[in-house]
C-alpha cells in the first residue's frame, strides 16, 4: 500500500500517513481511481488540533479491520480543512443543508464526480446515543451503492445542482451600508447581548473579535456609549474567564458555557491574532490597563508558543495532551486541583492561589480539576510565575506547525500595532520577520503575476493555492506594517495581492468568490460573505481594498471596496454577529477613512510623536504614512513638505485636506473632530 500522505506539508495529513487506511490526498488521481474501481469516494475532513478528529482516528482509522473494509469498498480521501478551505466550505454547506448541523470531523460519501450523497460528522465505533456505528455507516453506504445505484446517482445529482444554484447575487447594487444600516446593526447586537455574562448568544460562546472591532469603531464615529460598553465588558469577561490562559496568556477557541469558564482548550493562531488586536484597540479607546495587559500577554504568547524557526506563526496548539498516568486528555496541560496547587506552592500560598483563580475541591472541569479564572482583582505575579514554571514541566500539547498565509497576515497586523502602541519594537520585528517569510516562501512571482501559496511548513511552500482570505488578510498585515514601520515596500506588496483580488476573485456587481476564477473546479465555486471564527475573505478583502485606496488614491480599489460592502448593507441589520468585519469596514468608509501623512527626518522626536499620535487614533480605519518630505515610497507623502522647517502631519479625507499641524496635541484633536 502506497503511503501517499508521507510528503504532505499538513501535520494533520502526516498524523494519518501511517494509518492502515489507504488514504489519498485530494487530487484528480483519487477520483480517477474511484471511476476505475467503480466505488464511491469517502472524504474525511478535519484539522490537527480537532479533538473529535483524533477520537475518530483512534477508534476507526487505526483499527485494522475497519481500515480493511474501507480500503475494499471505497477510495478514501483525507483533507486538512485549513489547507483546503474551499473543499471544506463546499461540502460543509452540503452537510449543514442535509443534517441541519455541521462540524469536524466531516464525513462525506460521494461519487467519482465529486457529487455527495451521504453525510455526517463523528461516528462512534459502536451504536451510541441514537447514532449508528461507523462500520454500520460504511456497510449501509456500500450496500446502497451496489444495490440502488440509480437512486444514489439521482440523490447526488440533485444535491450537486442545489449547491450550484446557491451562488450569491449580492453585490454593490444598493451601495454600501449607511448610518441607518449601521445603527440597525448595533440595535440587533444589543438584542443578542448577554447582559449577565457578556458576549453574544448562549453556549458554546465564541470570542466576538470582529464584532468588537465594529463596536469600537461605531463608538469612535458616533459616540454611542452602549457600543463601547458592550465591547469593554465582553473583553473583561473573557479576560477574567477560563477561555483566557491566566498563566501563559492567549485564548482558547471557545467556551463551552455561557460564563466563559470552561474552554475547548485548543488555541488557534487566528483567534489570538484577532483578540490581541481587539484588546490593543480597546486600550487605544479607553486606556484600560486590563486591555493593555491582555494585549501584551497575548502578543507574547504568539511569539513564545507559536513562532516557527523560519519566523512565521504555527496554526494551533492541540486541546489534548498526555497525562501522568499515561493517558491522553483534553485540557490536561491547563487545569489544576487544590492538591496540585499545594504541591507547587505549599499550604498557605496554595490557599491564596485557589481563592484568586477559582480552584475548588469540586472542580469546574472534570475529575475535580478546575480551569483557572480571575473573577476579580489583578494577577499575583509571584504566584503566576511559580505555577507557570511548574506547568512547563507537564507534557505539552501538540503543535500544528503549518504556516497559513491568512492567519499570519492577521498576526502581522496585531503584532505590528501592539508593538507600536506599547513601545515594543521587538513585536514589530517579529511581525516584519513573518512578513518576510510570506514574501520569500508564499508569494510566487513566476506565475504570470503574483500568486500566493496557502500554506508552508519548515520553509517549504505547500501545493495548495491561496484563497480570497489569504490575499486579503496578508494584504491587511502588510498595510498595518507599512503604517507602523514606514517602509513603502509593504504597501507595494499589498497592492500586488489586491490587484489579484480585483482580477481573479471578483464577479459582477462587486460580488467576491473564495477561489480564483482559474482555481480547481469543484461542484460549486465557494462564496460566503459571513464571518466565522475569522473574517470572511469577502469582508476582509473589502477592508483591505478600502485601506489601500486611502493610501494610494486608487479609484478602482475604492470602487471595489464599496461594491463588496453592498452585501453588508443587506446582511448587517439582519445578522450583525456574522458580518462584524464588514460592519467595521463600513464604519471606516463612512468616516472617510482619514488619511494621515507624517513628514520629518527619521531622528526627529516631533516626527516620532506625531507618528505615534496618528497610530493611536481611534478614527475608524485611519491610514498612516510616515517618511521624509516628498518621500516617494508612499503616495500620501508626495507634495507634503515640512512646515516652517519642522516635522508636520497632514490629515485628509474625502479629497479634502486640513491645514498641516506641527503639534501632537492638535493632531489628536483633529483626528477626533
């Protein structure tokens, strides 16, 4: 049996390379093999830090008897959803339409033409809780394939046709959202707000990173105190809850309860990049010391735990890790019992730590263990350092070392801005190194224009093409780095990527697609303007296009941004939780966005003061360029001389410029007017 996954760049695929299942990667040869053998395709989609993916693998894919049945009756295809979000999106849409729910692992049975006919997620090894066993599912599908082929083909064809007809038509026909639509979106969020525990909706409760950005921008533009209060209170609740790692910093993926106490313990790069930036922006708006602490601790977590040897950022840390008794359990690395506290701290300090961090004899998690929380007050740095040192001796969760372009773009933006706000040049350096990696490894300049590789591992680019979110989020990171570091090359690279968005991802009326027009054809071309755990490619592109247009004066990019935001006009008032990034971009559009050009010599303290003031402005989506007078790297610096031989700042919006100022205090006033 050939080991077709052995050379994969995906840690998830490599985890399955030695299974007795004869896995194929997603490639044309797999479907050709299904045609040759006249058998269906079994598609299994997951990701490296997925707890139930590991459970299904241990119970079924590592079982020799089950694997033998799979190999005889199916062509088995394994996909990492983080490498192929297009494949994941298309078939997850089918799963949700058929079953009313989705999730991972995703299990799909399809024809050799890629048309699905039976779906599911996790299946247990024996019938349980009304679910059939995985073996029963395999046998049932195989029986239907051999005994009722025409019926299977009819079902598969109908599902494929239904999916193909679902393409969105929302574009710029009605224009981007105005003040009324944004006010309606705020009202909708107010209705869904959890007044008691903060955040939105019930359990499981996810960090509303993109919504927080909208709320902060809405407050900056309108002065709406309710918007700021929802953002600030939600951020505090998360920072005090178990979803936040009270010892090492960084956030888990979500809380399983409404109170933010017990997390699903995997830590994702995209969550932590977005939340690092959200807390930094909350500090920018309020001066909150809690927000500053959490932003910096999360930034330090990113660098300490997720940075790779090549300078990029790994995708995730697993939820599971080894236990002292030789087992493997979710949360084992993070939770504490009173006895474990006493062992590390002694009786007196253990009692203080238990009271501070909410550790009880009954426990808040499993088997008497508690997730650390911080219900009140501030961390005790002495206790925290001792507990963190002891925790470092525990078996660590696995790390998915795959570098995903989009998520690294988000991390670059977060680290660059956090470093600038809090005078941490080391964080800006880490952001620059990650950006260098993306240019060196992920950006391909030899393919008739720039193309972006979705992933890399160990400095080697993966074979999968970048999708819309990759182009948009990497451009977002480059634009943030350009504003912070004053190097115009990052603006130029962002332009390369956004030109590809215009050329290869844009449809009629401003509509955007998740894959390029010349990408591999699936049963439908994926297209989704709604945010998930990270901004949708659609709204991320709209935001980056708008910022780039403000930097360069490009009418084409601004028109494309406005067209893309048309869908937010339709969705924002109805489902604001799921278009937060688009609403935030619309706030920037309504405010201008403002453009700030800071000119002066690099060693001039006034230039530095003006630059920092501009970066710390809460004006929605403000873009900043800094350089020497008449600096050619940034269009905003052209025809911008010194004022009375002094450094100066020029503020413009909507093609109107104010009188240049040479005072940081005056600049701050102008940016809030």
